[in-house]
């Protein structure tokens, strides 16, 4: 079990209420797309809370997509960048269906670009991308999400599914870890 580091605090960047309001708006936008036999593909691990809330919001909009998961890892120097590998692939049939990839944060763009190409290559009718945070950093690849929750400054964020050394995923908000004063 991961323990919260002593001597740190998390400063909220996006509150739980702000996140919930934005997800409802994103669900309305996605539902308006008239998707054919839709499937939501959540990118694990960081997007699992966002994906769950988004799927419930889509249901309130009358959209009842199938749900599946893909587990991707990026190998290289630092926390992002390098080669993307599939640790667990989508098990559902993708062919001739509209796929919505749900991910927590867009930074280098490699993971989202890889997932989009991979699912399109499996015969998806269309692939749309939905991210919670669009981190304001230079991209390693050219990728533009179809649906974006928030613009995020170039900070390392935690909470709402995102972690730091397996800590903070459970927080209901998104924040920045700071040393306790």
C-alpha cells in the first residue's frame, strides 16, 4: 500500500466541482457527434476515474457506449517520451465502430497518437480523442484532441486518477504537490 509522502501538501488546481461541470459539458459535445456503435477506450492507468465519470455523464445524455481499456507504457528517458508499448490491448471488436479514446493528460502526444493510429489500424470507422488535461508543453508529435477538459500549465499534476509514485490517485480534485511550509 502506498503511503502519502510526509511533508507534502497538494494545492488544488481544478476542484472536484469544476471537473464535474466540465465533464458534463464534454459529454454533451460527445453525444452530439452521432457516433455509430460507439465504444469508449480508456487509457490506463491515469484516466480510470475520468473515464468512469465521463461514461456516467454520457449515459445521462442518452449515450450508452461499450467500454474497454488499453494499457500503454512509454519507455525512454524521463516520465514521457520514447517508444510506446501495449501492455494490455482492447479486447472488443473495433471494426466499423466509432471509438472515443479517453486519456487523462496530453503532454508529448506520443501515447495519444499511438493509440489513435493503433485503433484506426484495427478498422475503426472513426477515432475521436478526449483528454481531461491539455498540458501546455511542446509536443513530440503533432496531435490535437477532439475534446479537451482543461488547459493545464506546465506543472506536474496529481489526483483524480493521476499519481506521483503511486500516491494521490484517490484525490477528488487535480492539484500540484508542494512541500509543506
